[in-house]
C-alpha cells in the first residue's frame, strides 16, 4: 500500500489533514472527470521533453493560480496516485519552496498522475500521463 502522507511530503507539500469532500465533490468523481474519454487537455507537454517534470510543475502552478485551485495561503486539496486513490479522502496540503509534484506523484517513473481541487470543489485540475504526453486538465 502506498503511504500517501510520505508521497506528499516527498513532493515537498505540507500535509494539513484529510477531507472527505471538496464542497460536494469526492475524489472518485474528480478522477473520473480527469480521465474521462471526453476529457481534453488544457495544456499538453510531450513526455520526451528533457525538462518535462519542471514544465508540468510550472504549468500546474500557473493554471492552479489562474483558475482558483490555490487559496491565497497556498493551500489546496489533492488526491495522489496509487492503489485506493479513487476511494481515499482528499488531502489538504500547502505548497512550500521545495514542492515538486510531477517528480514524486507518480506510480510509474516519469508518468505524473494526480488530481487537485479548490477547497470548495468548484475547480479541478488534474495531471495525467497519456500515450505520448502529460495532460493538464481543468474541469
């Protein structure tokens, strides 16, 4: 079993606790929206790019700020990858100066996968690895 707290801490996040819902949104529904066959990327980063992890992190941060996933104090909700990701509660976290999401939130090397949400669940920002690219999906 994946130790979610250890994974999030390794990614440079400050873990604040868990929540079953973001507004009315459970992690299960957020994952479904991000990996749906009808989902389309807001940003697509080729997975063979030398600095793909850094680009994913930079694009995630920019989209999270622009769309309101990040609160003013740098907090947000996250569902990391791994067994039980769909049914585990959201984890409330805060960005730090050492946050590197794409490098650490993966079940396979160089394949970032995670879903983030605003505290009220009105905005979802997911990162998923597709056949030849990493997709950042706003929903």
